[in-house]
C-alpha cells in the first residue's frame, strides 16, 4: 500500500466524518426537525430550511469523499462555507451567549450545541482548506 493511497483514504474518511456530523448531528439536535429551540435561538441560521440545508451539506461532503481530487474548487467552497458558519457562530456567541442558560433550562443538548457547533465547523473548515490546497498543488505538479 503506497502513501498516496493511505492519504487518500484518510482524506476520504474526513469527508465522510464531516458529512456524518452534519447529517446525524443535525437530525439528533433538531430531533428530526421538530426542536423549536433551534429556530427560536437563531432563526437566521436554524430555521427549518436552515436545518435541512445543514443536512444537505452533509450529503454534499459524502458525495465528493472519493472524488475530491477532481473538484478542488468545490472543496475550497466547502472551506468558505464552513468559515461562514464559524463567523456566524462567533457573532451569535458575542450577542447571545447570555441566552445559553435559558436554552439549557429547556434543553441542555441544544445549549451545548449552540455553545460548540462553530468549533466543529472551524475544524472541518480547516480540513477542507488543507485538502483544497493540497489538491491544487498536486494538480499543478501533475501538469508540470
């Protein structure tokens, strides 16, 4: 087994993990889209449609898990998307962190989600950024 194959498998696993976090994480936190606290706490990001969009992003990550090398611009876009969610989360925390106690009184799991979800987006964003850069570099080297 060569190094590239091991690296490709690990990267593919990263895409699968990012997709699983989005899909199963959102389905769990939203209680299959029935948790009204998400929409109440952040209607701009976690309306019903926003929750569905998070799941769809997860499927998009899964869709490119084995073909990411062929879509480096899409992977770079995943980086931008994750950074957007990260910044949105940081702004939410700066403006509404005080509401976490109130949210926790209704649902501890939802409060924990609002307290940490952006950190996960940031980590996966860095992963997507790294993969995009690596893929762009490999593409240039293959052409040269």
